C-alpha cells in the first residue's frame, strides 16, 4: 500500500480490544487499555495534486479539525471499516466499500464520494468506493449542492432525467466519479468481496444480511431530508456532509497511519 508523505498529529482514538476477527482482519491482541488512549493519526501535509484549492481549503478548515471530535461510539464501528481496508490492502487485494441506504439518494452518495476523497488525500491506493440502495431513486440535488459548496466540481446532466448521472471531481482535471442512484447489487457495484456499510437505520434493520459482503458495518447517519423545504435546508445538508467527511477521513487516516 502506498501513502503520500505524512505528518503526525495526536488524536484521541478509541481502543478496540476484544473485537472478533473479520475476514481480512487481524485479531486484536486483547492487551489494549480499556479506556481511550492518545495515539497518532496521519494528516497529509499537502493537498493531493489535482485537488481544487477550494476543496483543499474546506478539508483543512472543516474536516481535519473535526476528526479528533468523532465520538467514541462512532469510532468503534468506523474502526471496523479501517481494519477491513487495511487487511484487504495488506493482502494485495482491492478494498471495496459499498455504502448502502434505502434510496441511494443522499447519505450513501456522500459517504462514497467523501471516502474516495479521503483515500486520495492520504494517498491510500487500492480503495474502491460504491453506493447503492434497496431501491433506486435519484442522487438528490440538495446533496449535490452540499458537495458543490464544499468545493467539488460536479458536471450536471444537460437535460432533466428521473435518475441523472453526475460526474463528480475533486478538481477540474481530476478523474471523474460517476454518481447515480442504483440498487446495491447492481453494476457497477461489486457482487462479492466487499464491505457493506449501512448508512441509514432503516436499511440497517431491514437488511441484516447482504449477499457477497465479507463484512457488514452499521454507521447510520441522520437523514437531512427532514429539513427539505425549510430555512435550515442548506445548513442541515452541509452539516451531514461535513460529519460524513470527518468520519471518512478518520477511517482513511487510520489506514494511512498504520493504526487500523
């Protein structure tokens, strides 16, 4: 696994002793302290080549400072994702993450795109991110707008369609990430050898088993849809996007630092 040049900064990270081994995951030694301990996490010194200056500034201002504030109960589940990614990459296999919510319209897309961005920031090669739902609807334009406000370059379809395909880039010359709504087992999503990341409580409860998934992790996010049509709409979407970004940077920072 290759990572970009890193500077080390202290973060308060939760210990995860006693976790049972997952596929591609090394078993815990059981010697960790039962309480949180100060460890080191990786922070890239510079934004990756090709990232727009606006997005890089957003990451430094809104995302990286919040990594240390990720709650302990969230870290417990996020660490499972980090261990899966690190284990897969250590075995020279791609680490595939499929983020799943009911409609594949908001939270799963935000998670997919921020996870890919965090991997690019930290130089973690071999990570593949996907998203899907239990049904297909459309990538909600309010979530699209939140990503644009964060600094992503997003090409919108020339005509209105029920399920438009957006080309999302971290910079104008960076490779495009195609975002559209789909069922979680539809192409281009993988059908085996992936981690299923459940991003809403409804799908977490409704889908206790995801065929083909090696690991299933529940990290439900509150749905920003509740604010649609209100004065708080943009602020709510921005807050959810920021929370997801901070948690994905937490995960990929652990992988890059070798702390997973």
